[in-house]
């Protein structure tokens, strides 16, 4: 493997030395194949865990752009949909929200929100969960949204920074869904 090129797909704690998507030449390999030695972005040679790399040297998609699909009405109490565009042309989708939005939802119920622009501007209801009944008749709400990312404050800058960090750590895929699948679900909800 020494002399081969590998591609970083996760930077871990090495943000000073590795760049996701960048190719590095392997200088040495430990006998157990768990670590490889290479020269990082900081020009220093060191050992890195092999799980940070695509050992075949293939291309690794990286986050190129985010699109906040809804207006952010209140940065401290809101819920927005975000489209993620990757370097390979694929798009993914997730929901970004603040904890106070969910607290308000639990206390006040469904909230109407204006979405879209121009001729496509409309009022949408964000139904996140229906009340459930526990034994004894007590009602409660619960949420299960695997593609939800929570923020203390919403802005395009905070969303970009968080999404870029999650991408660098290899967590973006687990925190989002493929765009076509997400849009299909939304289209069905709007019928």
C-alpha cells in the first residue's frame, strides 16, 4: 500500500492536517493495517487511522452548497427545511430547528408558517407529531425525526458551519435524506 494514493473521507480530530476529499500518498503502513503514515496539509508526517480514508483512492463527495428552503422568521424559535448540494451533483435534505420551536409546538400546537417566494408563497402547517395517549389517559407528544439537526440559533451562517462540520466528520449522510426521497414525501403531503 505504500506509494498508493488514498482519499480522506473524514477528518476526525485532524482538522489542522487533513481535508475531506483530498488525496494523500501513503508513505508507510503499520503491520496491522490500522494506521497509515502520510504527509498532512501542515506538511508534517504522522500516523493516521485508516478508517479516515477511502483506501481505493476514489473520489469522495463533499458539501458544496446549502439552500435554506424556508424563511427564518425567528432565529431563536423556528423550523426550516434545508437542501444540501454535494460535489458529485447529488442533493440531500434535512430539517433544522431550535429546541424552543418544539417547546412552543408542544405548548401551543400546530403553527402556521409562510413558505415559498413570489407566486409560490403559501401558508404551510408543520405537523410533526400527533398527540398520543398513555395508560391512564394522559396525553403527550413525541418526535422522531432522524434528519433533524438542532440549533441554538438559526441563520444561514450557523447552518452552513454545522453542515460543513458534519460533512467533514462523515456525519452528513446520517443526518439527512436523499433529496428525491424527501421531496416525494413532501409532494404526497401536499396532495
